[in-house]
């Protein structure tokens, strides 16, 4: 098991240190896979730090990690996380003793779009006019924006989600999906088809740039909403390149996607994205930022890279599943026997509770009682399902939630239905969705009080 101080790094043939690059990412994006593969292709060791394998503890005054690494590339999607500060706390623990690219303190400053715009403004970088207020009255009565149109957008978000163009007299909310929102000047480029420019900055250098055109009947240019892309790397004006570098520098970001717009020959920085995707960028430009991010991480830890090799690797987006991806839940070597009734642990975030469950190989889906769901904090509801109840007439509509169930020594994540089981003996029914891989012995029953 690793320790923060680390052991003497191994050496390659040319006596340069071999670096273990941890890519901190709890999701399965193409970008994360590409960075891991680029580290390996550059002759160093990638370590995908995921929920399935990463752990840390403090012992005897020492901070320890398993697996340990020499440097961390932060790829946490805090803009999509339900509790972004929880993930940032994980990154903070690594930053206490390791170099971290896009460290958590920097991410906090950059992920809030209005806060980032304020930082850029203080640094003298042009951004669209914007207005933020925190009640329905103040956001609608106190706006200082004078244009006929504005963009109502979430202060924390991604992919243009729930943004809308509003008129000067339209009523807006200070929130979007329970997150604070603000108004930003709508910049009309005067072109027949709306477009903006996305640059990707790594280590103070613009490695690629593309134009993003809005699809028909749409003003948003995000690739996620169907925007078309076009290579703009060679044609990027120096003013736009300079603003991109300065924006990333003002926010202390090691790598970022910078969105810009030009009106009347003057460039504005619209947004700076900490964990911007680059699948669309590669499709447009044929340049992958992944090797540049990998090289920056390696060099930050004292390793060496071949610049020509980095440029060669950038011509391919290798998003195949890397060997360093940890297994989510290793399959048991043999079948495990459980009883017709079994003591299990159920968890969903708030707490874990032990209950007696009944195994039902005839049921396709696991179900839990309302009271158990409330006790473990199950939610949000991900869907609903109509089921035929064995104890009641007709079909019933039930909500579905994700829960974790421990059977024996194995944890399984399952989408369970919630129902009122107060009239039944067992609060949890185990369906085939979790019983796969187990042998059910109907003669064996959990001793019950």
C-alpha cells in the first residue's frame, strides 16, 4: 500500500524517473480513458483513481493513499455532481501532499460561472455584461443589462443545460434546477448561423481550436445539443489565442476549454470550462489534448517526455478502455449459496441498515419497503414501473431508486422498486437482478427473533 511520501521512483533506461500519474475521475468519459492511454504511450504508468479502488487514511501522523501516485490529473465532473464539494474534498486530500493539475481550490473559483466572470473582469479580460441577484424581486427589478435579449443560465452547469434566451421584460427565476442562476448579455454576432469558438488550453498553450455552429432552430452551439464543429486552429486570431491563455492563467487552470465570441472585431470570453470534453474538438481538428495533459502531469512530477512523441500521439484519440481501469466488483470464483431468507445490508447514501430479506427467483426486480427506503435515504426517483402485485389485484405503479445491497461479502448496486411491504413479513425482496451468481437454498432460513 502506498504512502504520501512515496518510495524512490523507478527509473527508465535513460535514467529519467518513471512517473505514476493518477487520473482522478469517477466517470467513464472518453477523455479520461484517452489521458490514461496517453500516459502509458509516453512510457509512464497511469493509475485510474475511481471509487472502486481509491482509498486514503491518516495513521500515526502520516497521510496515506492506496494506490499511491506521484501526481494527480483532476478530471472530476463537479458541474454534474449532485454534491460537488464532496468530490472536491477528495481532490483536496491528494493536494495536501501531491501536485494536482487543476487543484480543487482553483476548481472552486472556476466552476461558478459568474464567479469566474468576476475573476476575469478583475484581470482585465473582456466578458459579456452580466447580472446576478438572489430573490425573484431583485433579479427581475434590478437588472443592469440594457440589451433587448439576455441569456438566463445556471451558475454551475455544463453542456448548455437549461439555458434560455429571455427578453428584457421576461420574468426569470434566481434559480435553475435548484442552483443559482444569473443573466448574461446575449451577444449577437450578426451572422446568419450562430457560432462561437472553443479553444483548448494546456499548460499555457492553445493546442487546438474549433468553431461551433448552432443546429437549425437553435441558438446554443454546444456539441451536446447537436452543434456542428469546424477546425479553427490555424485560423484562430492572435487576440483570441491570447485571451484564451490569459483566461486560463487568471483562473490558475492547468488545462481548460475556453469559449469565446467575436462582435464587431472585439473578442469576449464567454466561459472557461475546467473539465471540458474534447471528443468534438478532436472530430473537428484531428488534435487530441490528452497527450498534452498527460505530458504536463508527467513533467509536473519530475518526469520527462518527448515533445515529438506527444505531437504524434495527439493525432489520435485513443479512448479504448485502459488496462488500469479497476474492476467494479470482481466476480466470485464460485457460486455462493444463500438462504430462502438472508440477512442483508441495504444502503443508499444516508446510512446502511441490516434487514432480513426474502429471495425470490421468480421476481425480476428487487423491491424494498417505503420505511427502509426512507431510513437509508433512497433517491432520487430514477423512473417508475408498473408491476402485477401477488398480494393485491391489478397492476401498481411503483417508483424506482438505486440502492446498494450487501449479500454475504459482496456489494451489488441495483435499481429497486419501492412499495408498501408493511403487510408482508420481509421488508426487502431480492429479485433475479441481484441473485444472479448465487445459489438459493430454499431449506436454509435466517434465524429470526
